[in-house]
C-alpha cells in the first residue's frame, strides 16, 4: 500500500491550492480528481461564466459604439462565442495540467503524484481509488476533502439540462435562445441575466420572490443594476412565486403567482435554474468514518472536521462558496496540518465581485449588513462623474461607497464600488481591513492619475474633512453622513 503524508480528494481551486502549499513543506502528496483538473471553477463555473460575461460586455459595448458611425450591429455568431469560451477553459485547464506534469522534472519530482479516479474513505487513513475496472487503496496520514459542489436541483422542476437547465447545461446549448426565464435573482442568476441580455439575442425573464433583486445588497447598488437590466430588455417578475413549470412542445411554460394573489402564464424557449449549489459529499466515506455533516455541508472547526486528521475546504463547508475563498482555505488547512498559521482564518477582508452591468466589487460590510449588526458608522458616497478616469472612459455610471466606524479611529468597515474597474479599486482597502487599520494610510497615498482609485482617496479625504469636493456643494453627486442608532445625519465640516 502506497503511503502519503497528505491525500487531497478533488483538484478544483481549493484542492489544487492545498497540494501546491503542501509541496512548500516538502511533504509527499497525492492529488485525486475524478473529472478535470480545475473543477467547476474552470470547466462550468467561475472561469466559464466570466468568459461569457466578458464576451457579452464586449458585444454590448460594440453595439453601442456603432451608433456613432450610423452602422447597424452585425449578427452575433453563437458558435464562435461558444468556441471562445471553450478556448478559455482549455487554456486554463491545460496550464494547470502542464504545471503538474513539469513538476515531475523539478525538485518536487518525488513529492507530488496525481491520479484520476473516484476516491472514497474506507477508514480514517485509507482511501480507495476507483478508475474504471481498477481499484487501489492508499494510506494518507492526513486527508483534505475538496470535492466542490454542483448546481442545486429543485425536484419539482423538469430539469433535463437541455430545455430546463442549470449552469451545467449552458455549455451544451447550440444557439442563443430567443427567450429564457431565470429562476433565482441572486448573484449567479443576475449574472446570467446580464450575460444573455447583453448579447442582444435573448429576451430574458428573471423571477424574483421579493420586491427587488439581490436582497442582500444596498438599495442604491440594486437600483443601478435593475435599471440597466430593464434597459436591456430584461423582464423582472417582482414579488412572484413560481407555482408551475412544464416542458411543452420543446418549450417552457411557467406560471407565476404574485403577492396580490394574481396569476400569470408565460412561454419561453429555455429556462435556467439558479438557486444555489449543493456540496459533493455523497459516497465520499464509509459509515465507519463518522464525519459530521449538517444542512449546509460538512461541519468543520477552522477547516478541521471532527475526525482529527481529516480536513475540509472549499464548497464542502458552510462558508463562502468562492474560488478565492476555497484557495485560501486549502492553503490554510495545509498550514494547520504541517505548520503554524500566523493568524486564524478570517473572512472579513474577502474581496468579492459581481459580474453585472456595471460590475460590482466590495470588501467588508455593506450598509445593509452594518444596520443589521446595529453598528454606528460614517459613510461617504462619491459618484463616478467626479472621477477623471470614469469621465475619460465616457462611462460615469456608478459610485464608490466607503463605510468606517463612527469614532476618531474611523477604522474601515467596508467599501463597495459600482462601475468600470470596480474590482481593481478595492484591494488597498482590503489590506487595511485585514490589518484593522484606520483610513489615514489611504489619505496621502499618491495614486496614479487618472485612475478609479483616486475616487477612494477622495472619499477618505472627505471623511477627514479635507476633500477637494465638498458634499455641501455637490449634493446630487456626493454624500457624507453618520448613522447612529439607525438615524442618519449629514456630516458638516467647518
């Protein structure tokens, strides 16, 4: 029986990151994957959908720019769009596979081994790997479970991945549908609504059980996203409940019931079900292993399960299901096993991005969360029209919102950026949140000009009472307020 210091089951983002971190400790590692290296983070998840989004955004911008030249937009070639997405997937997957192959000819040659197959824990330290007709059992002193997740199914819906699909079925379409209903108005549902409406070929319907999409987001963020969706032809079914969905004549018929009791029937070509993801832990271990699970996933304490030598990372846990979080957890679990982390794993400074129109990036708390936590805070909002880079790009739609503690320290609680280059504007703030620092460090940085990050600097200076733009003058573009006991008051500087 082969023996390893660490066996990692799953070569998605978290498992791959864990394997590479274990090499830093010069440990003998076995990485097992039943499908493709990269997991859903590459094949039918983050990379795939974001490539669709980039191509959709480029198409939308191209169509708008053609108006300057009085040229009608040409038809979008679905086959070429799909092929470009596949090329992106293959490029990333091939790079990961090449990396593993070339490690065999490096100073890690005797440390890392990769196997394709289904892995199952038959004891606390023994793993059975099945590949076709062959089976073998290996020993792992430590084990990391990183088997990811899959789209959540609603069993009352006729999901066939051809007409009624989850995100897994998107890649199998052979053309843009003329119409599509999306069930679920969370981040993924809204991203796909943005993608398909952006190509200008699909009439998108979006079912929202509440009175607005993205219920966890601040209202000012949602207002921009909803307005852009509707301007792109998206029909948002607000305050609605899906009571019936059927496949009829190779199309989708669905019935909604609204909060006022009214009902309505719609007919579209395709349906996309986007109601979250389910962790992949079925048949992952024998009953005698006794790993604890709950409704949200495998129970863990700082990535360690109740079985002392078995750790869990990525989408299997109850934490945030994001690629960057999974990678962070994978590296951290290895550091717990073979070293001593400098600090406990924290999630407060996790940067996020929503690929919408426009893009939305943030780190830390938003206003909705600050109010739910009954925090007193100061908040400044700066419109993109005040930022030279946004003006130069001829797109001033968006804003920056910065939250700090309502005291002299003004420690950063969170930032939200809505607009072009949003994701590149938040990293300095993320570092300061992780360091539990105030805002002075940002006030005097010399930012490149013109850049979107200059807007964050202006927000900081505004909170410190030394901004170039005064909120008392540009009330429609800038706000600076305090919130105490959920009561707002404008901040006035002498």
